[in-house]
C-alpha cells in the first residue's frame, strides 16, 4: 500500500492558506448532535426479526461507521461482489434530561435503501444511496432504559432507483456518518429533506455591498401555541458581527411556519473565489424572550457568477478559467466508507494539484467534501446518479426528482457549488429490449429535472454531461441544461490527440450561444506497463502522460470553454471493468491509494505558481534492453521553472527550457544504477528532484561478452514492457532478427478480460497466436526456460490444440488450454535446455487445431555445473 507522507502533503498544499473561522461569542446552542459512529454490530443477510430488541446479535461482527460490506469483495475476480441486504444494530441511550425534547436520527448516507427501526418500531424508509435523510424518533424512545436502533440496508439492483448501471461500484452499507440530534419542541425544521433548515443566498452582491437572504421553516411540536423570535446574526472570519436581522412568528400547536428575511447590506464584503475562499458565518436562533430554544450555524460566501459562451466562467465580474477533475468517493482498503478526514484529504489533494474546480461524479457526496471545497477554494459541480440508463417507470422519475431536491437543499449554502447536474451520458446507452417511447420519456424526465432544479435554486446553473456519440444527435437533449458538459476522450476511445482543438472550434462555431464545459477527458495507466512507442489502450504510463499533455494544452488555449475536468483525480472502483487491474478505473492522476502518478505533476507545473519539478520516471525505475538501441531512452521532466538541468550520474546533460510544462532529454543508460537529478529555479527559489533508474543490459546474454546478463523475459504479443512485482522486466515483443531473439510469424491477440490466479494481468492479457517458431540466438551453455500460456479466445475444448517443442524435444503434447485451465486461466511449463553447436534455443509450436498461442517466455542462463 502506498502512502503520501506528511511532508509531501504539506508541499502539495504550499502556497495558499484556507481561512479560519473564529467562533462568535454567542450562547451555546440547545440543539445537541451526538455521533453514533461506534458500538454497532453488523451481519450479512436478512434474518427475520432482526429489528426486535430481543433478537440475539451476539454472533454479529462489531463494526464502526462509516462501514461497507464491499470493501474487499468488489475486487474478487472469481465471484461477483455482494449486492444484497445487511443489518446494523446498536444500543441507544437517551438520558432522562432529554425527556420533553424532540429527538431525531440523521443519516448522511446509506446505500441504497435504508429502513430504520427503534425498539422494533419502523420509523422511516429512505430510497437513494447518496443523500442524507432524517427521522423523528421521539415517539418510539424510552428515556428510562436503553433503546435498540436497527437499520436494514439493501444495495440490490432496483429498476425504480437510480443508478441502474454505471462505471463505478455500488458499495453497500452505512458508509457515512450517523447522528442523534436533540432539539427543543420549537425548532428550525430538521426534516426538510435533512437539510440545514436555513437556506442562505445573496440576491444582491457586488464588491461594494452584499445583501444576504435567509429563509427556512420553524416547527412547533409542543402542545401549545407559541410566539417566538427568529434572529439571524452574520459574522466574518474574525468573528466580528457584520449584520443582523430578526422577525417574530406565531405558531399554533403542531404547526409549521416559514421565515424569509433579508439583512442590511454588508459593505465591502470579502468575496469568495478559488484564490480567496472567504467565508462568513450565519447564526440563526429561535428565542422565547431571552431564552434560546434552538440555534443552527451555517457558513456561506459572497460571490456572483454566470457562464458566458465566449468568455467562459465569469466570477465576481472577471473571467476565471475553471480547471479541475472528477472525484469518486472510494479509497483502497475502505471502499466508499471514508472518514471526514479522508474526504477532506482528497479535496486537499485536488487543490494541491493546482486545480480550482471539482466535479462530484456521479452522485452527491459527503458534507465534509463540500465543507472542504468551501474552505480551500474549489468551484463544484454536484449531480445526482442518473447515469447511462433510466427506467420509464413513474417511481424512477419520482426518486430522481427527490434525489435532486435532497441534494440541492442539503448543499444549498455551500458557495463552492456553481452547478447542479442531473444526468450523465443517458443517451449513449439503450436498454435491451428498449421500451416503447424510451427516448420521449428520457427527454420528459430531463425537462422535469431541469425545471425542478431551477425552481429550487435559480441562482446556480444546471448542467448535464453527454458523450461524443450523443453530440448533435437531433434529440434536443443537449439544449435543455444551461451548461452543456462534454465527455471527450480524443486519442483514447476515438479520434487522435491532435484533432481535439479543431473539433472544439467547429463545435463552438455550430453552437455559439451554448456555454460548454469539458466535463471528462482521460486515459488509463498502470505503473507496471511501459512503452517506448506508447499507443492508446496500452495502459502505459507514457501514453497517459502524452494524452494529458496534448489534451490540456489544446483545451487551455480556448477561452470560450467554461472549464475542464480530468477523468479522474483518483483511480476508483468499478467492478465491471476488466482492464489491467481488475475492478478499477485507472484514469486517475493518483493511484487508488492516493499516491500521485507522475502525470499529476504536469498539472501542478501548468497551474501552480510555486516551483514545480518532477522527473517523469518515478513509475518506471526498472528498465531493460537487449540491443544496442535499448539504452538510449527519453526522459521527461515536468516543470514550471525557467530552465531544467538534468544530471546523469553526476554529469550534466544540459539545460532545457520547458515547453507545455515539459522538458525533454535523451539519456544513454548504463548497466545498473542510473542516478538522475533535475535542477531548476523559479522566482529565485531553487527546486530539484531525483530518481534512480536501474537498467538491465541484456545484450551480453546473446554476445557472451561484457556485463554478465543472466536472463531475458518477454511479454509475447505485447508492444509494451511489463514490470512485475518480483522486479522482472518483461520486454515488449518483436519479430526475430538473426543474432538476437523474437518470433517467426504470428499475430498479437489482446484481451482486457481478467486473468485468473495472477495479479499480473497485463503480462498475460497480450498473447501471440499462430507463430511458426521462437528463436533465441544465445551462445552455447545451459539454460532454464519457462513458457506461459493462456487461452483468451476459446471456451470450448478442442478449438485450439498444439504441441510445444524445444530444440526439437517435446515439452508438452496436445496442449489444449481450454480443456486444462479454461478460458483466462494461465498455465506455465519449465524445462532445461542444453545449447550446443551454436544453434541457440528454438521453440516450435505446431498446431493440430486452430492456432498456437503463447503469452510469456523467460530464458535464464545457468551457471556452469548447475
């Protein structure tokens, strides 16, 4: 498991500071919130009676929240991850002084249907895995004895609940915080979609003055009519009161009444922006005379913005290009069950990359994420999980709308939020069979959600994201939202890297009045996969770097774009994916455990003002070559310094001025250690980076002269090298040339299916089929040979049968991989080879049915006498 050191984290965050909000000197609130994170017991399955106080849960697993039951099984190659029911139980002590108060449970998230019981009584049911919900449990509580809280959570597929399918894992469980909230019977509404109960915006804002509006509802759950006062006081970051307003309300017993007040102007307000994320604090109190019955605190910011089709995002009257990334909420070893501290750390890493924007894909995320975005200065696009497909049932539409309302009301006060999204790539995929009128129903749902979002919050923009295949499809879908997000993967799924910019210009010319946001772009990488000539879909580190260098340079040069968002900030769980790492989408700038990839420093160098210098070789520190050209290798340095000097084993290779934040050098590696050091300075501040690259020169294995090379390992069928966990460098395949090695005939076959019984999937996913022979022109001597095979094309036995001969001696006869290991199961054979008479090692694979196939070859020279 990788980890990001505190020193590196501090460096990532250097150069900016978040404001600290001082607590105002006001009376402590009588509203009490208590965390229910500990002392839970959990069990898989759906045992009858689990909600009852007398149920025996002694054998259940002790857990703390946040918790998911899919942190591990979502990455099991052999079995699907569990989508089903899980139960949580814990004792709930409510002390006698709370008698006469209203007591609520607030869940920040449970995926995806939660049923809550107190003392065996059902208190509520919530549908939707990514928004908060709250229930009043006062009638079910006992104040003189322990209470039993039980929660049934179900993450099974349901055709009426978004998301139906998506490129991320649907982890089940109580994976966010749970709170016990106690209030006076007269209180600010807790049950308004689990929102803060007070909604704050700035209907008039400028650099000279800002007017703040505060609205919400008051609830009287006492037995008598009440007349109370609602007071709002606003404080700046230093705790100074800058405005106040109050109103009186009369409430009948059991009634609810709205309040809606506007403060006097705040003169010369401190504006919120990504560069200066200034925050204010609103303290709302309910008073009976001088007694405070209830109090809630909310932070807010003063800013105004709009999206312009020619100038992009205009914040506080100035164009502010938004550049950022998409974030999924899961983490290696934890699934989606992250603590608030881990959520915040993710946002810090986004900011530390140099970004000022974050899209929360593809669902509402934890309160802690929005709090951190407010404080650190990230503009946010938040969306509901209507992804890929919809169901045409009325229930699906109702649930989608409810999720939208919950998201908007729960996160309304966050100044970081600039867009509410409600659909992603919903016209790219079609259900099979497709229901009659599917497209019409989809468009009707989009218009319904658009209208509701504007009704709930006319101050922010609405957005949807569409894929390349959905653009200009004639449906009118892309004209519904106020901002159109384009998910574009030029040079990955389609087109080429150089064509993105011209295509964007053509699209802008066709739609001059549409604000456009590049909501996704990215390419996968695996730190084990490396290519001298990288290409799309090889999963090499080098192609991902090339992709981002080309894509971002073209997008940043077009000011009409409102913003750009990398897909994605972090690798994330996607159980349906079978790429080089099973169950992961690997398009992140950071690995799943939050270690930065080298490409993250490209963005730091492009976007940050403090000195950045990173040799883009930290993921490729073991290299090998078996010919005269193998030692000459390109080395890149990501930097924003004036000039980059690169030293190789202490000798300078010269100075290069970076272009597109990249300095390029050609280095002749020597056998063994190659110590690379980059130096530069910016604004008079020196910065350096170093890395050691170990190079295995394998030429002597064939010449018998010079440095003693012991072995060669080949990734058959692959045009990229793979470095496995044992440190072996498996070279890219090649055709045979006399005096060296390679295959005679054959063609590459690539699969992205998982390979069983190995963690080195990229080594086995490439195979060479139909080769006449393999040749290694090595000197006379004794060798160990190990050959690896995997069937990637056939399920049925007998479709592929062949022999394997080594120097005319049979190693295996009638090899039928489908019959012996099944499809995607690897098998290896080893033998000793005595080479005499200068013939080298010859491997022949005559086919008896279909074509031969081979995946790996490893030839090792044995010491004399062994």
